């Protein structure tokens, strides 16, 4: 049975219609504690609030007292706490929004946490410009002609082969993070095959 959650992190609130649609249509918005003000401003209700509560004032703590889940562990950030809570509560698909757009260092950290989550649950991160998808095995991607695509390989030993991307890779290692960026889809799909891994794939939204 499919059980999906949308996690709202405490970055910039999304502006693109695709992540906004995820939020508006979800009955299971899991809110990192610092993001609750933005969610309220958007007129949306949280299903659960997760975090160390250091960003939640007393009024909100009282208002949402029945759905607050307090985790004081400082070894992980609130986004990871929210993902782990979802996994513990049997969600098998997670869309993360609001995880980029404020502090660049937080954004980079959040993006490169995705493979850790992908080992346990199907997950993607939607920004106001596109979507990051972590993969732990070879995969076909739906696409569109001229879609901008970037591939990030945290493990430089990973051998990567692509099909239907403009700049093809054939059993190639990406020794530096920039080397797999600024590629382009040649049609309505492309494929990435690899040994090792994991990988993180970014696809821009269709502006049409």
C-alpha cells in the first residue's frame, strides 16, 4: 500500500507550481519545526511537526501540542529527524520541499543527505527550479527534449553509462562534482546505468 508524506523543511518556501501542488494536495504534511510559520501563512495544516523545537514559540507549541514530536538529538538535523519519523511510521514515499533557498551550506548538506534516505525509502527533493532524485541502482527517467539534467556522483569510483543524454557517459567516472552537470535530455526519457553509487540526478521543470 502506497503511503506518501510531504516534508516541509525550513528553507525558502516554494514558489513553483509543482512543489506547491505537492503541498496543497497532501493530507500528510510533515513540518520541520521552524517551517510551521510559513505553512500557516500559506493556509495549510500540518499532519505532524518534527524537530528539536528550538524554532517553535510557546504559542505554537500549545496550538499544535497533539501533533508535535520532539527529538532533542543534535547529531542530525530536523530534516533527517522528519525523514526517520516518516520511515518509522511506515511511509514508503517522501517528497521534500523547502529544503533549499536560504543558506547555501544547508542546501548542499540537504541534497547530499538524499542518498542516505534513499537506502530506506523512495524520496525526492523538489525545489522552485527542478527536482533532485537520489538513486541506488540503474534507472530510466521520464523527461522532455532539451531538459537540463545534472548527475552528481558522491563516490568518484562509480562507473556511469548514460543513454539519450546529449553528452554521453560510457563506463565513466566523475572524479569531480561539476563533471556531470549541464547535460541535456534528447527526448521523452533517458537512462542512467552504474556500478557502485549512489547517484543524485537533477532535472529542471518543464517551463512550457
